[in-house]
């Protein structure tokens, strides 16, 4: 008895499927992915690609198999191929994000006011978008990126077209009052030894040294810390160095660290104005070092009363 019921259900299912296909051939409509017994019993079809969606963007678009069952889709692949970035799928925004490594929040800013202030926890993260609502149902409230403020009316001319991004060039408005993109900034300096990129936060081009290790990035400044990330030197303020630590750099010898910068009155070449001494900066000691030049070298003691000056034990002596 039980086998007869199952047989009758299968026959009914097959007849329903044949009837559906015949109807599709006559009307030109696409055939359904599948027909389920439950759907046929209720007078309708089984699942389709729309009814299977779970409203999650990152796990991909769901589908429907030939038996009328929802199946998961392939997850979204956010890999951008750049070893410097941290790639992730943002479910809230339905998009991929490619976070840049950072030292502080300032280096993460994208110069866009309306999307909020970006933050840094080792990686740049988006801020909270500005919410513009004056509570008046008559006005149309929107965030005006051109003036960094909420507005109730449109801007004018080419200012209305600006998107607040420096690297993609200045947008313009054409004769039809339509915004057109500007030419992107070209940061190529023609030097194969540098990694050229456009720094949106600073509105300028960067030409970082290429590297394979952090030692390749040393700039000779003991108040700074360098990192090699993805073959590119990344400079960060040296948070471990307290203000007042003795330092030397390419600009200063025997200075002190102030907010990550070596400052002091003595220039790095340590030149004392005496041609009879060989001046240099002892970076390890953080002070100038001087050795006497070879005796007998001609020199000038700037005294008009003497002649024939020569170096002797680091001093300029004349007759």
C-alpha cells in the first residue's frame, strides 16, 4: 500500500513537470529550475534564485538546485592582490574593503568629510558617516562634501562636482550641467628604485624607497621608526622614544627628540669653520667629533697681519 502511494506521488510529480515544460514552450517563458512536491501540492513551484537569498552579501548569491532546494553561493573574493592591504568583506556596506596599514589616525584620513573620521588600530578603518537631518520634512537634507557641512540646497558650478578626492583629479561641469571626472594624478617619478603612490590623506605624491627588510628603510634618524611593508618603506613616529632623548639625524648632530623629530642647533656636518680640522658627527655618541687635518696644509686664519698660514696640530698658524 505504502509503495503504491509513493509511486502515485512520483507519477504526479513527473506529470506536473511535463505540463510545466510544455507550457513554457508554448509561451516562451523560461522553464523553472525545478518543481517540488510541496510546491506542486500547493499549486506553485519550488524554490527560485530570489526566494533563496539570505540577504547576506559576503557569502555570495544563493541558488536553487534541480530538486528545488536552496544551495549556498560562492563567497565573495575580496583579494586585491596587494600584499600591503588587509582585505575583508564589509557586510554592512555590501562591499570589499582593502585596509591600509597605519601608524596613527591622521595617516588614515581620506579627506572626505561626509563619511566620517577614519580610525587606526594598526589598520585603517572607516569612520561613522555624517548624518544630516534638520528635522524639517520640507527640506532635502544632504551632506555637502565640497564645503564639509550639511546642506539643504545644491552647490554651484564645478564646486558641486568635487568628490573631495585629490588623487583622481579635479572634477568639472560640462555645458550640459553634468559632472565629468578629471584626469587622475600621475605620481610616476621615473625612478625604478622608488614605489610611487598617491597619498590621499596628504594630497600629494609619495615616492617611497623599495625594501625587503626594515633595515633597508633606515633614514639615519634615531627619533623615527621605519617599517618595510609589501616592499615599500613605511615611516612611523617612534612611539617608544620619549621627548628629550639624545639623537642625531641627517639634519642635526647631538640634538634631542621632540615629537619624533630630532631637533638641535648643531648641523649634521658639524662644520666649525676651521679648515685645519676634519669635522664629523659621531651618531652613536650623539655629538660632533673633530680630528686635526694634516700638518702643513695651507689655511687662512683671517688675520691680515699674518702670511703663509699653515695647519699645525689642528690650528691655522702664520708668520
